[in-house]
């Protein structure tokens, strides 16, 4: 599978250099550096007013602290979660095509938009020292052929000039998808012991990192990984993703 994945990437790279890019949403010529045309990009479901900590879209007015009620009651252990889009149509379909049908053109295009957002955000403040993609369990990696978070991270790393470290974290236990868990207790139980630190050496002088993922649903994964990273001295953890699911 890994060989097929590598071949697919090579073929896509060769084709994309020679043919006009078609928009992955409408199918017309994109006429830009990635495969989403300007018109379609304007119509994708951007998040509106969001909690400044967990990044969830909030209907109506936020509190004076710009936090949702959940974060006021119990703030997450990372600094913030930011995403571009709501995990609704057509973003959910585009992300699914990227992950499950190896549509690297979709992944690359959405990653370029994420990188642009990150560059804008860090324009006047310190960038993270490294990017860390959320790891996949080896069984899932073998069946899928690639880690979508790593693919996003590689594009962001190039565009934002931030090094990526894929060897720091490892998923040691296969788990059910978090979105299938009915309660916060079940989500925490599902992830208990599922991740560990593979290498601490690259983290000796790192105090600020950005976790990269495709979709954040319940925050349980981000909080679990943040705890591991805080234990080795990381003080600031920013979470960036393509899309944020609602409650």
C-alpha cells in the first residue's frame, strides 16, 4: 500500500505540472496555485464567530472573554484550536475523499489555505518552533497508506517555513473514531494509553509547538497529546486543523 501511495503521489505531481488544474469543487479550471477556484473558495463554509480557546463555532454572542461556556467552565490544556472551515458539506466530503480515496489534490489545496491562514496569524507574533502531526496507529497507516495529518503538515511546513517532526509521538493502540463516542467519559476512556512519546530528544529545547490535524471533533485527542507534550516541557501548544466539528 505504501508503494501504491508513493506512486500515486508521483503520478499526481507529474500530471499537475503539465495539465491545467481543475477545481476539486466545481470541476472548472482553478487558475491558481492549488485546485480550488476563487469562486468556490468564497462559498466554502468558513467558520464565523468562534470560541478563542476550543475554536468551536458559537451561535449568537460570545461571553466577554470570547470563550464558550464549556471553556469558561473547564478550559482545554492547549492554548487554542483554530480551523478554517465548519465540518459540513462540502468540506466533510472533500476531507473524506482526501483521506479515504487518496485525493492528494484536495489535501494539498486545503493545506495551502490552512498555511495561508497560519502565516497571517503568526505575521506579528512568534511562530511555533515545530509542527507535530497527530499520529495514526500503524494498522490504520498500513491500510490507508498515508497519514493525512502528516501530509497537511508537510505542506504547511514548506509554506510557513516551520520544521515538522513526525517521530515525536506514536499511537500505540488502535481506537474507535472519537466521533462515535457518546460521552466525554467514553472519549477519554477510548484514548487512555493510546498515545506515547516516541522520541524526547527533538523536544529538549522546544517550548512552543503546533499540533496539526485534518478535523477536530471532541478535542479529546488534542488534550491527550497536549498532556504528553507538556510533560516534556512544552509550554505553548497551538492546535490547527482544516475543519472543526460542532457539538
